[in-house]
C-alpha cells in the first residue's frame, strides 16, 4: 500500500509518503494509550468541547486551504469541497455543543437509585475512505473525542495530504499528543492494530470485502465494530411528482461528488410508461449538459473520478451491463482528455440476470427503470443486497411516508435525495453495514453504558429499596 497524491484532473503524481515503521506504530499506540489513561478521559467535558470547537473554527477560518486538498487529491469540485469543509466543521461543533447533555447520567425511574452513565472505552481505530476525506473523519472524531475516547485514523492511500491536514487541525486546536493520531499504515499493520489489546473498537467506511475482514478480526478479539459499506440507493418517482423539480433532485442525488457517494442515487425507478419516457429524456439531457473540466474552475460541472482504478472499474461494469443485455442510452465512454474523466452514463434494460442488477455503481453512472405500479417499485427498490438510503418523490407527502416504511433501508427521504447533517443518524442495514454515526445515536456506539445503583445504608441485600 503506497500513500501518494495523484491529481485526478491530470493523472500526474504529486507526492509520495512513507509507511509508518513497525516500531513507530507501536510507539503511537503507547502514546495513545497513555493519552487516554492519564489525560483525555480525565479532561472535563468543557475542556474537550473547547478543543473540538476550536478545531471547527480553525477549519472554517482556513476553509480555502482545506478545500484545496480535496480538489487536488480526489478531484472534488471546488464548491463541493467547500461544502464538505463546512459540514465537517458543523459536525465538530454539534458534538462540542451537545456532549454535555448526552453525557448526563440518566435516572431509571422504575428503579429508584439507579442511574445509567456513559463512559469512554479507550483507543478506537477509524478506517476511512477517500470520497469525503474530512466528513468521514469528523463523524468519528466529533462524537468519540467528546466522549473521551482517543482515535487512531487510517485514511485511504490516495488522500494523504487531506489526512495530514486533519491531524494538524486537531493538534493546532490544542489536543494533547496521542488523542488523535494519523497512521500511514499497511493492511497487515492495521490488522495488528485491530488485535492489539489496547485498542477497544474499530469503525470502518469502505467496501463489503474490507468490512467483512475488519468485522471478523474485531469479532475474534471481542471488540465492538461499526461498519458502513456503501449502497445502491433507489430513487422512486411517483406519477404525481413534479417533473422538473424531481429531475433536478435526481441529477443532484446522482452526480454529487461525481457520483462517488455512498448515499448517491444509483437506481432511478419511475412509475408509469409516459412519465418514465419524460423522465428519462429529461435526465439524459441534464447528464449530457454537464461540462467536464478543471475541478478548481467554478464553471466546471463534471469533475474527474478519484483514480484510474475507479474509472476502469466503472468502464468494466458498463461493458458487463451491455454484454448481459443492458443498453447505454447516454455516455459510457472515457472522455478524451488528461485525467480520469468518464462521460455521465445512463443504463436501461438491466434485468435480474444482469450482474449489474445487484452491484453498486460508484461514479457518474445510473441504472434507469420504468415500471407499472407502486408495488413493483417497492419490490425493485428492495431487490438489492444493500440497504443504506432511498428516496421517494410524490406530491402527497403522507403517502410518501407510507411508502418509505416499506423500503428496506437505514434512511429514506421523501421529496429529497438522501443527504446528511450532524443531527441526522447515518447508517444502513443488510450489506450496507451496521451501527450508526452522527446524532445522539453515533455518540453512543463506543461507550460503556455503566449502571450505578445506590441504596440507602442498611438496605436489604436484594430487591427494591425505599428512599422515603
């Protein structure tokens, strides 16, 4: 595993970073363990909040610098990079503001004298992907550092400058050494970190394969894990949904981050043949109008894919879809220019025997379905091994809520593509993983929910007691 910056808009190698030596990795674990035991868990909530909120303020103050790393390393459009920086700062602020409330002991009214306390458990390992280099870290670091845990972070190998930038952010905010540690580590080294007894939990956002390996290794060592492993989100369009507004939402849902988004719209399902034709025509027009160019240019509307590997995988999937009866009604080819650019692509005719029917398309490629009724729409929406997000578009919001209840997914949005915010729980079911991030749910994933029960002096050895 080589950590290096390759500009996806040009294909040029910018910088390479050495992997951590085994000896230095063990020292990092020692330092994290010491930081947890002697410093961070003993800090007051107010002191931790001051550091995390300072990090949020620094992120906003240096937003242009931080956004530039995202554009350089994974080709994110400049306005989208700025949006990610702002969202990451908001997440840090959210937990700095709310941790005091979340950590308040909770009385158990049915048992007088009983309280539930949340306590940190120790060192956590975070393994994060390249598509949202700061957001993916913030939704771990925000809650877990505020709980009092400390964090080792292994980022994707193609965003090392973004990884280093976030580590600097936490250090500049005043966190003691060992509270947050960036690791340029190999797969083998990370396996050893998971097994190290000083590490008490692991959270991963990544592929199904990586998630299964991490879950198995963590499970063998009796450690908690949280996994988010992507999705194949359906967007269902009912016949009464307003056409133009829904088309705009569908384009945003598919093309944000050049389609490299776990909760991006991967499958568009339209009810009604006439509405299906109108929607397909409108969507193809919008996809074809996107302008490829330098992601630093505000006029660019189609950025590059993050790597040549990502581009080639999508090209292979498009070819596979076609070989098994699928039709390419728009795009489908690499764009003839430097960098890793793919034409925005729309596939139709993807039947159940087509391998693409159950695969995730992680880029500017969407499969389009026109079906007869809502029952077929729900059946198709659920015909996937994934269950991360979904959308329903309709003029009847109450009816949209009823349909949302039938979709097998961790998140369903009515009249919007799936989006994220600090206060909204994020996570999925089935092969999309388990556990939740963000909101109060994310705050409670890696804690000791300790029961403290106090009875008056002289109480009986067993059973309920009276404080009267």
